């Protein structure tokens, strides 16, 4: 089992490296072939680890994989379902963090977190409603889930390892802001490279933290 895990980890980094390379080389067809494999590999990795609570993380990674697959389409309706898959994954991850007592329930911290999220939603809505139209509502909820993980993790820091989770959540958040820019505002050269670099870095940080916690 340990050998299989090592092989999967090696494959994970190979898939990520090749996709980023194809992005730099602007080989979109080859890049799309590899895009879904990294998160599927993480999902399988947590599935084969003999730890019943890691099954939840396997499902989270699978939902991210499904989101990656759906977001290969340029159609906005398919984009919605891809974003929905990611949102469900984020919500399940928040559940896991409280279930495993990574996050300790604290009413003051909850109120503070929600306060900052409400401010963000107001700013995001008025800045993006023209470009995103009705998608702005779903986008607000979706980004709020990542923002919740980031802010609440900062308020619950008990060790330096918590910074893996905090940093992972914030760069995931930035990555998705860039996705919104790419889909609804303007796509620029190498933007997808930076999106995927941040996206994979975020997932590696978050899942690494959850593995060692």
C-alpha cells in the first residue's frame, strides 16, 4: 500500500508538471487531456489509505476532479455545474474540518468570519454584477466558502502547520478570482498558467495539512 501511495504521489507531480508545461507552450489540447488527473489521483490516494475518515477527503477531491472535468467546457451552463461541484466539495471540506475538530466551534469567531464574508459579498456583488449577471449570486456563495476556510483557520491557528491550511485557502480563493476574470471579464496570455499553478499549490497545501493533522 505504501508503494502504491508513493507511485500515486509521483504521478500527481508528473501530471501537474506536464499540464503547466503545456500551458506555457500553449498546447491547449494536450493540456486538457491532463487537467483532470491530478485531483483524481489525490482522490484515489486518500481512498486507498486505510483510514475511514479519509473517505470524506477522497470524496472532496473527487468533487474537485468532477469540477475540473466540467470546466473543460466553455458553455456557461456547464460552467455552473462545474462550479457547483466545487462548491459542494468546499462545503463538505468545512464539515470535515469541524467534524475532525480541526476547527473548534467558537461563536465569536463565527460572527467575525461571517462579518468579513458579508463585507466581501457586498463588494463583490457591486463590482461584478454587470459582468457576471445572475452568476454573481452563485459566485458570491462559492467564494464565501473558501473565504470562510481562510478566515476561520486564521482565527483558529494553534500551530505553524495551520498556516498550510490558511495559505492554501487564500491562494485557492485567488485562483478562483482569476477564473472569474478569465470566464467573465478578459482572458490574457498565461492567465490559465497562473490559475492552475495557484490551484494545484492550494490543493497540495490543504490536503497535506489534513493528512498530517
